[in-house]
């Protein structure tokens, strides 16, 4: 993200369809010529090298997706202490229950569980 709040444009292989997308705004992307491989984008293994080992182990344990790895890296690089990162969630009746990671100052973190009302209606 840039200082003026605009997102940095990037290319990424979609974890839903497997096709390469050009991401240019929140929830906005274009498919790039039906290309289904992109060796130059950062993958989980690349991001893992920029995180400390204990934190990487937590993300691996919960089998989080690439966007969660990217979010963690971004929040650490920008000292966004006390921010949360969702590790997992389950929908149980009208509730959502899960665990999230809270980034504390430096290389400290904690994991907490949460439960809240599910406000999504169909």
C-alpha cells in the first residue's frame, strides 16, 4: 500500500481459479491472457524467509492461504502491533468461532480464540 492509501498493483496466481490476475484495487482484478503460471510472484516459501521461524511454524500449522501469509508479512513490516490475523474459523449455527493471531511488539505474538454472532444472511 502506498502512502496515499492506494494499493500497489501486482500480479498473483489466484487460489480459486489458478489463473494469473492483475490486482489493482480492493476486490478488483483483471485476468491476464489466461496465463496459468507466474514464476515471479512471491509464494509462501518466499514470504517464509522474511518471517521469524516460530511465526512461520504457526502459519504452517494452521495451513493458512497465501493472502494470510502476505497480510502477516505486511503487518510485521509496518509495525502494526496488536493487529489480528485470522488463523481459522468455523460456522456453528448462528455463531462464528475461531482462532486469531495477535502481533505483539517485536517478535512476540499470542493466539486467542474468539466467538461472535454470524451476521451473514442468505
